[in-house]
C-alpha cells in the first residue's frame, strides 16, 4: 500500500442571516457594548425572544438593558476547547442570569484557565471584544473581580444581518482504493475497478459497484487506456463565490477512456476553447514529467484526474465517435 | 395510546460493529447491512416498496452526502426513496407511518454515520440556535455537562452515579460483538480519572464511532410471509423540548415522559430498555422519565457509551432490542433514540415478540 497524504480539508460556508425585530436590537446592543433583554409580561428574557416561551404568543419588541453583571446558575468546564469555541484555552461555559433578567444566557467565562474559579452563584461581568461584528461572540464574561473598565464606541447603523462562517474540518487517510488510484496517477497510469458481477469498468472506482451492490477490492482493479472520447463538455465562467480560485473562463469535459464504462468527469482543458470541443472527439492524456506530478488535490470525495498530473489533453486526430454511440455515457 | 391502522413488524435487521475508524466510504459501510437484510427476507431488491435512510451531511463533511449513500441501497433502476437528516430511528418512524397507509407492504430502513473524520462537537453545535448559540460553538458535550451539573445541584445524582452507569455499560458490552469498548471498570478508578467536561470524565462521554444499521419492516401479513419470528412494533412516538437549554429543567425529560405515555409504555411489562445514553447522566434522567424500575434490564447491549455511531446509534437501539426479544431475553421492551443536545428530542418504540 503506497503512503500518500492524509485528507485534511475544511468545508466552509459563510451564512448570513437577517436578524428581525428583537435579535437585531440585541446584536446591535452587543456591538455597542450593551446587553438587551426582551420584556415578557413581568419578566425580562435574555437572550431576548420574539415570543413568550410559555404561551408562544408573539411579543412586541420591547427591549431593556440588563447586566453587565450577572450570576452563574449552572456551569461546566471545557478542558479541551473545540476550534469553534470563544477561547483556545480551557474555559467555563455557564448559564448566566444577568442583573435585571429572569432567564439565563449561555455564554463563555474566562477565568484564565482555572476551573477552581468557577462555581454556581459566582458573580461575572460582561467584557466586549475589541473587534465586534454584531454577533453573540462580540461579548464574553469574566469573574466580576477581573472585569476591566471598557469604553465602547457605538457603531452607526443597526445590525440587520449577522454573519456566521461555519467550518467543518475533515481529516482522515485516503481510503485504500483512493490511495491506489492516486498512486496510479503518480505512476502515469489510470486505475479502474472491474465489477465482478457485470464486468463493467468504473474509473475511478468507488470501492463498490453500486449497480450490483457488491464491494470491490484491489483484486478487481485494472489499468485502463489513457486515450478516450469526449462525451460531454461545457465552458465554466467562474462566479466569484466564497472560496473560488478561478478567475477566467475555461473548458471542463468528461472523457470515456477506452475499455471503460463510466466517463471521468471534471477534466479541465486550458489550451482549447469551447468552440474547438466536440462530443465524440478522441483525446489522449499527455502526462506531466513524473517529478512534476502531484495528487494532493485528491481526497476521498473529490478529485478524479487533476491538472496536477497531466500537461494537457490533446486530440488524437482519429475520426470522431458518433455521438449516438455515446448516449449512455453523456454526463 | 394511539390505535394503529396496520400492524407492523421488524422482519430483518443488521448492524456493523461500532468502528473507531472505518477506513472506507459511508456507502461501503452501509452496503453489507443492506445486502444482509435483503438476503434475510429473500426478496428481490426491487420488490421492497419504500426505502428510507437517516444520516447527517454535517457529519460527513460534504454537501448532499446523503445522495452518495443511495449507492448503498440499490437505487437503480430508480426506487421510491426518501431521507431524513436525522438518526435512522426517525427513518424507521417515517417508514412505520408510511406503512399505516396500507397501500404498501415493505420498507427498507437504514441509518449511518462516520464521526471519525470530523469533529462532532463542531458539526452538532450547528444544530443549536443560529443567533445566540451556534456562533459560540455551543456543543453537545458542553450541554451534557450542564445537564450533569444540574442533576448534581438538584441532589438527583452524584458523579459516582454517573461512574456506575459507565461501569455497568462497559460490563454489559462484554457480550456484545458489535461494541467498541467493553470491560470491567472499577467505579473508584473511574472517579480518579481527570475531568473532560467537568463534571463529566472521558468515559461519561461516548467514544468516537463509525457505523451503520439497516432493517426491513413489513405489514402484518407480509411480515409472517417473510419470516418465522417477526418482532412487532406496537407503538412509536417522538416529542421535543425547547432548543434553549436555559428554559428547560435539565434534570427531567418532559418530552420523553409524553412519548412514554403516548406509546403506552406501562400497558405491559417492560423487560428490556435499550436507551440512547450518549452521556452517562442521561440514563438517570431517562430511567426516571420513563418510570423504569428494577424489573427492566437497561442497555444489556452496553448502549452508546460503548459504541456510538451517530445517526445509526438510535436505530441500533431498536435492533439490539429486537435481537434480545428474538433471543428470548424478554417478551416486551422499549427502544429509545435521541436527537438534539441533552436529550432535547426523544423517540420511543415499543417492541413485542411473536409469542
């Protein structure tokens, strides 16, 4: 088994949410260094809510300042913070009943890493971060005795949108069949898997034949030709979404390699225009020199034949395959 | 208790071991389970009327990961298929409800999850309130810590009680070939371990697990045709509490109480309870909310503390109970699944043997 890179990627999405008539003022307050609760009959709810949590009746926005001091009514100590926690050192999470509020806010308490400093009934005080974005993460709490005086400059416009960049980090080895496929590319070979039930050859293999519901292993693997036929293509005009690295239009195509039953999708063509592409066109892989090949873009879910292993795909000059004969593979 | 239009039974089930790390794809993990249950009922794949799966894209770390999982269930030519972004126990719920219509006979249910590649604490913090909780990464383990602290503060449990749940679970798992952790642990030694999420220690929390489970359920006539020993689903119900933990009494589970009433839990003996005890204090809360006493064997499989493939773990409780009933360990019991942090949402399923 070749030793290749482990998969390590972070899937991120920037979420933007409208804030509404109650959360909006609450987040505006945090940006401006104040904590607001929502009146609900004789009570004040913090975190504020748009409805009475007992009757579910809608509450008219009626916000009142609470805190900045409060009392811990429940707590737990985070010995190993996650990447998404407010602190990268051990800290306490607590239910904090802010002065003037009747419900509790869940938030982080920084005791300088000391769990002994946490207790039910302890007094804490809000501290605001230097950089505030209209998010609940603009604030955190410290033991009252540790609180610093802060002068907070209010912002201008009310907070009507709150942004939250979510991220999921995935780390794992390449699955065995993915590792063999990737090693094949480094060796200038395209490795497929032949179904023991139907004889169909899939490239890259997924470790199973989903048509016959049978697992496949190394003994089912075959080297396939690096010459094939274009079965589909398109021009991509990169939209500048979060994380986009492409800036110029380019061609992406699917190629059915000779002797296989499933096209390899997502092959990028940089030296031909979309006008020069045809379904049925015969193409050959021109590999990079071995020392220039890299498969680090391949993970367990994405990456078929990346540009980091080939110099280009060039037309062979053979007659086209009639498109009609490729209908089964048009993807 | 709600009366049923159709009697429904479990006719086949399969689960993977709880893996610390399954080094292949989620479909490759599910496929052997699906093949096993289809073989058990001796049906052609395409004669199964409805297919439903439970999984979580945030856990898989890929948008539309659940679509890839369809590779495992034999979906070509196309089948009538659905998915819930929940534990497979909720897929079972939907399958059960679907059979009540009376127009189809069989449902293939599956649940799967791989916790090992990612961080379930980060992924599942996204289940929480997106304005006031998710941005500070409020994670399930933290919420379990709050629940544990609340129990202690109320005088309803001690850290020793938690350790006793852990020790009993690990001892029970010694006979379970699917368990990831098992063995004889001393309560005193457990209490000597450092805190991971004070007042919880590492073994009060679940191991990181990958796994899958599948079953076939059928309407009564078909069930008798397909197997000699159907296990009957007498009732199933699920209820939910507030997503604001500070508005809940964390020492109780009102939603589990309501579900227990709705399924008529105590209308008959409760010989076995397979509970989704993801954190040890949850067993104490569930025993109380479900009114379980010494007559009930709780988590004879060892439960999730000994193997916890999220999204399969609830369906696995149903399977463990069905297996125990088939083995004659009891005649009637309850399986419990949970979703959301600190037992926020609870599903109960009452099973009975064919006796």
